[in-house]
């Protein structure tokens, strides 16, 4: 790497420019230095950068957030392994290009994948500006179909059979997220009324799990990239993926899926734009494509809202501690959102009992 391959006065938070540039040069074929790093807006957990080389080629680099990390979270090698397995299995993901596990390079592991052209639809305004009414319906269809395709994979056949235990998924998730919720609350997150009671009720009524599926763990519209034709071109953010109960993913998708005029678990949701499926249509399409029994779906919706509250508690605590990098994202609404998710979990539980 020559002296001009890194601009000496450039600084990028959480990126060691000389070391990471040298790693690119030695591990990514045909990369042209110097590199420009831009923190991607919208990331709420791991830090995601768009990296552009001197020739105009773009990559994506993912690394953990700075500061204190919760145990078992932000495992870059695991996330990289998942993406590397999904592509050959027919799931739309960016091509996995390289993994760095040497902390001497950038302090923590990171991985690099190809940059995929497409739309990340975060808001209803995005959805209306990009797609017409029929296009938004096609997005709905392909989003549900892609989730069903993930759940149809045989973990053993694609080399992920040892990714995690296959049994007891919901019980393990309840234990994991309750522990992380407690840790995040102690680190400065808001105290959520009834979240402890919801946890106890969920533990007491776990449905029987069928054969283990690949579970994305945070599947929603803005964790995908969509092409101009309304088809999903890349499923993103695999950090919560594991093996277990597929219906937990469907419950999570429904927890995020706000209809026109509704309050969203997100600050805004693309699904609020006219033309997107209703939640009932999401359920109908998934049942049709997957052939799964959805009779206990209310339990999974309660679990999804509770889990999302726990996740956002951790994200809020990291933002409040300044561990998410230099960002102007407004996280002040998170406490009210977290409390609202707890209330939504209670409402869904009332339909279970």
C-alpha cells in the first residue's frame, strides 16, 4: 500500500483507515485504493459502512458498535457465515467477500460484502415515491414469499445444521432477551411496566415447536433491499438469525407491519402506504405459500412485541451511552415506543388465554 492510498487527514469513527485499507488491498480482488467510508444512516445495532474504492466500486463493511457489548451479541463471523450460506441456497443476499477476525486490524472483527443496488423502503413516503399502487402490492407479495423461502430451507442441507440448538427455540429466546433486557435496563434503559409479567406468561404457554427452520430474527420491510420491479434483491441484517420456530419470524414481521393510519413500532413504516397488504393478507399469503398451521399465531405476535421491546431497550441504552458512532438519529422517542410494545404484547396475550 503506497503513501497515497490513505489520505492522512481523513478520519472515520470506528474505522482504522490505514489498517482496514491494507486489509482490503490484501483480501478483496481488484480493489483500488484509496477508500472512502460512509456510515449508513438507519443502522441501529452493528455499524454499517458503504465503502467506495477509487474506481467507483462499492462494498459494505459491518462491524460491532463501539463501547460495551452484550454477551453473545454482534458476532461478525456468525453473520458472515449465514450470508455465505444463504446465497447458494437461493435466498437473495449480497455476496460475502471477506471476513477479518484479527482484532489488530480494527479493534474488533468485521466483514465485507458486495454492495447491492436497490431500494431500502423505510417510510410510507419512500414507498409512494418509488412504487405505484400495484408495485407496493408486489413488494408485499415478494416480501412474504421470501420469508417463506427462508423457512423452507433445510439447515443441514445448507451447512447450518450446527448453527445453534434446534429445539426449545422460544424458551431460549425468552431467556436470552430477558437477560439482555435486564442488563440494558441496568445500563440506563427505561423501566417498562408489565414486561416482567409478560415474560412470565410467555414462559408458561410456549407452543410445541415443529422441525427447526432458519429463523432470520428481525425480518421486516426495511431490512431488505427491493428492486424496481418490487422483488426483494437482498435480505439484510442477519445478526439475530438462528435455528428454531419459523412462526416467530412471522410474528415479528406482523409486529412491524403497520397499516395506514396506525401507530408503527418504527418511527414510520413503508407498509402504511396504500397498496401494501393488510396484516390479514400477510397471514393469508404466508399460509398459502408455506402451508404452515397458524392457529397459535397470537402467541407469536405477543412474543414478537415483547422481544422487540427488549431489543429496543438495548439499542436505546447504547445510543444514550454514545456507543453507536457519530449519528444525528433521534432516539428520544424510544422509551414511549418500548412501553407501547409492552402494551401490544399484553393485548395479544389476552387473545391467547
